[in-house]
């Protein structure tokens, strides 16, 4: 993979990377589309990264659909599909190197999933070193992941432009996610309430409400009323560093994670307060 990419770059071609865990849906394909026009050669990676799954999470059952993914990508200008196995990515066994960004990962999904973002940070750093892309695209649905990747790239001077791509939604507002496959038909009916609830919080913020803790509590209660089994968090935060608002921010982000049956769904919505 590195030889191929270096060969391209040596010829002055710009290389793009879309890192994924496969089971590609329209959200992933939007990542591909968003880079396709900006680079000369496009690499999609598919790797279900064991390091970012915690004990009791869905590593074993995570949908692996390589042939369908290959077919889906054939409609796009993809120059290389990099789909290594775990042995190839981690030939020395579990890495002893840890990339930790505690200021960004001690909260929200990082608090609920210890070690998850260290696993993401390590594999993204490895993929950047293997593929050596000029640009790499990440979905805004995984908002905390996006901030982790941006900060990691900046702090380690990785010469990669991180491109954020807006969340792709089903017609009823549900953010596209491979984990939506875990929903039963009844749960699928309930699932759009996650985004609706975030939109409600955003409306309140735009209307001038600033009691963040009360807003978060009300929204969590609403999700439970809708039938979500367990609400990990509903939070209003600052966009870049994910810290609680200090007051006067022009822009905030509302984030939520909640369990619905076997699926843990996440979503977020940025809110402009000075339109
Ligand atoms: O967002 C994902 O699919 C994964 O977390 C990523 C960025 C491919 C790293 O494994």
C-alpha cells in the first residue's frame, strides 16, 4: 500500500484516504464522493479495528461485508481498496504504544467506552503512516472522533488535511450508521427521536435558553419516554474542545448517545447562536 501511494505521490499526484470499518452505506459513499473531486488517487480502507472495541462490545458480530462493499465502491472512482487483516495491521500482537488525548476523550463516548478513542487514534495514525494520504475524510456523525483525529493530526504534525463530511440521514432524520442494522422494526420507528430531540435542544438554545444542565436532563428524559433503553448522555458542548460552554460562544454542539435494543446510537447537531 505504501509503495503504491509513494509511487503516486512521486509522480505529483494527490492521494486521498477514506478510512472505514466496511459495511458501507450512503454515509461512507458520501465520504468517497467528497474526496473524489479533490484528489488524483483515492484509497478506501476497510478494517474492523479490534483495538477500538471494548469488552462486551460488538467486535465479533460487527457486520463484515467485503464483497458487497467492493461492489458498492465499483461505482466510484476508487483506485485502491486497502483491506488488511488484524494480523497484517498488528503483526507484533497488541501494540504497547498508546496514543491518548485525555482532554478530548475523558468525556461523552470516551467516558462510556474506555479505550475506544485510544484504539481509534492508534489505527488512524497507522493508516496515515501506511497510506500517506494528502487528505483524509471523516464523517461528522462521529463528532468526538472527528475532533480526536483533528487534534491528533495537529499535535503530531501529520501532513494530512482532515476533511469533515456532514452526516447523511435517512428521510426521517436518522443518521446513517452500520449499527442501524441492529434495530428491530419497532426500534427503527423510535430511532429518529434521537435527532428530533437534538433539534429540540438546538431550538431552545437558539431561543436563548442557557440552563445547559436542565436542557440536557429534559432531553434525556424525553429520549427515555420515546423508548430508548438507556441514555448515555445528552450534552451541550463547545465544538472544538468539547468542553462545557463557558458563556458567549457563537457556536455550540449538542451531542447524544443512547441505547435502543442492541444498538448504541449517537448523533450530534451544531448550533449557530449568532446567525
Ligand atoms: O469511523 C470509523 O469507521 C472508524 O472509527 C475508523 C475511523 C475507520 C477507525 O477505525
